[in-house]
C-alpha cells in the first residue's frame, strides 16, 4: 500500500513538473516599487516569461526589511507558482536582525543568482562636502547629526550603511523606509542628508545631478559612472559593498520545477536585452559558472555568517 502510494506521488509530481507552468507565476518583491530589487525583478521576470511561456506577475510586499514578504513566500504552496527575489539583507542578515522570524534559511530552496550589485553612498546635492574624505571629516565633527536613508532594517541598503559607517568610523543616524525609492525621493528633496543604495536605483539620480555620489564600494569603477571613485581610490578601502540578488522558492518545491525555473533565469540573464538593461543600471549578470542553485546557497550561507559578525560589532 505504501509502495503504491509512493509510486503515485512520484508519478503525480513528475507530471506536475512536466506540465509546469500552466498558469502565471507570482514573483514576490520584498520592497516597494522602484528600488533595486524591484527593478532587477522586473527586468529578469520579463525575459523569464518568454522562456517559461507563462507571465511572471510581480507582487510588491514592503515592510520589516523584507521579512513580511518572505513570510508570505515561505507559507506559499510549494508548487513553483510563488517565488521570491532576495538579497544579502533579506536572505542572510535578516536572521541576525530579526531572531524570531516565522521562517528560517531552510524554509527556502535556491533557484539562481540573477544579478550582482554595487553599493553607493550619495548625498543631497547641497550637502557641504565635495568628496568622501570631506564627508567623513564633517560626520566626525557632527556625530549623530547626519541622516542616511535606506530601504529598511535588514535590507541590503541598510547593510551598505552599516558597512560604510563601520569602515569610516562615523556616527550617523540611519533612517529606514519601506523601500529604496522613497528614501531616494527624500534625499532628492533634502528631507534627509543622503542614502545608501545600489547603483541600479540611484545611478540615474546621480547622472541627473539630483544627488551627489561620494563612493562606490566596488573594486573597479562602474562604466556608467566613470567619475565615481571606488572605496580604495577614495581612501576607504575597508568599505566593501558588492551585493547580489537571487530567486528562491518555498521548501518542498519539486526539483524538476526548480530546474525549469533555474533554466529560465539563466536564459534571462544571458539574453542581450537583460545584459543591456543591466549595463544601464550599473548591474552585472552572474558569470557562466554562477548560475547554479549551489552557488546561491553558498552565498546565503557565507553572508549569514558575514553579517552576523558585522551586526554584532558596535558602529
């Protein structure tokens, strides 16, 4: 009897995977529309739709640094019709910041890394500092008085802020928003002094001179922002802010479905359309050897430990 049941379940699962997807897939984005994760999700989803033959519908769920959205994703049916985009904040640091979450790292299975991102510190255009060293000097003379916005505690932008403040040895006030876009809007309007953000969502505002960038936490300059110095060039080599975005599914999603989603993600990020859009966004697609589920799992495991140490260290 048990053997027959097991055989039936195997056949049913195989049939489901073979037919998948038969209807639209929901991709949960754990922030408000307009931020880095949202922009990357929409760019990738458009091309994944072509590979899967069914639309991918974006669902923005903001709040609690992304944990509200991932709670919803973790509780979704493990059938491949609900997936989520995450980053080092929502999928790694959150376990240190929010120890009583309704989910754990084991609540999800990795699908694929889809993007590499680069953190920038940018200030309102009339801030009295022309470069990073002047900004650090000003911050040290005015401890606690500078307000830097981010996409919420636990977001990758929050980690950019924390990494920068620790590396620079400055006391700044971090202001959380429900996404990167509203934080940037307030920086442009002068309600806060600046933002910590990924190049994908702040580079256009820099180009338009709505804010002024101080530094990018990458090893090389960005092709789209050639005048922006790297952290080493700006005199702060300790500041490192190279991030990632990856796709996840609820635990229990059939491996064959994960394989189909992985193949669709790989096809998307290798397409000319995504590569061009990523270039415009100062974002990089994964290397050819970084498309596997194992690579994304390694990133999560590494960053859980990395940010546990960062967040345990006083600013």
